[in-house]
C-alpha cells in the first residue's frame, strides 16, 4: 500500500517538475529552475516563465473509497497471478506424473519380455567385451532373471 501512495505522490508532483523558469543571473550565467528568480532580477533578464497550464495545480486528494478500490484491485490482480502460478505448477506435476507412469510401464514391459526370453529354455546370447556374442551360462541367466524380477516388482503395479 505504501508503494501505491508513493506512486500517487510522484504523479501529483510530475506537473510541477515541468514548470521551468529561465533567467540570466547577475554574473551573466543562464539559470534554470522550477522556482522564480531571486527578487530584484530585472524583467529583461527573465528569459522564460512557466505557462499557466504548466504551473502545478494541486491534485485533488484521493478519496478513501477510490484508494481502497485501487488497493482491492491490486490485491485481486496479485491473487489472480498466484492462482495462475498454482494452476501451472499443478499441470506440471500432472504432466510429470504421466511421464513417470509411461516410463514405468515401458520398464515393466521390457522386464516381462526379458523374463519371458530367459524362461523360454532357449540359449541366450549377449554381446561380450569384444563385441562378439557370448552364450550365457545358467548362473548368468539366473542373475539376469533376478534383475528382471526386481525391475518388475518396482515398475509393474
């Protein structure tokens, strides 16, 4: 609210800043000011005076009702922004949950297919360190099987 009052005060002072006097001082220097020249300055040395329309007219004081309405409007805008942010965050959470659900489903399906291949009784080959395909022995197959079961337990609901 203090920010709003400060802004209103600045707006009231803005026209006063535009009212400029220009005169030549006793030392011959051109002076600019929003105040009239010192008394005793000859009229011929006054180069510019503010026009009556640029002289600051005191702004009518803001009524309590209009100031309160402005504050309420500012609060309403802030609440609307907060609500928009909350909705955006909720949508992001929902999207993230959907992505995680899809990833879990993919991991579950891959683990099921791996377990099915391991339980088929066929020989299983896997790329070795040199890139050649090596057949897995029964201990390696059992280790792969345990990994597939663990993946299924964590991903399949």
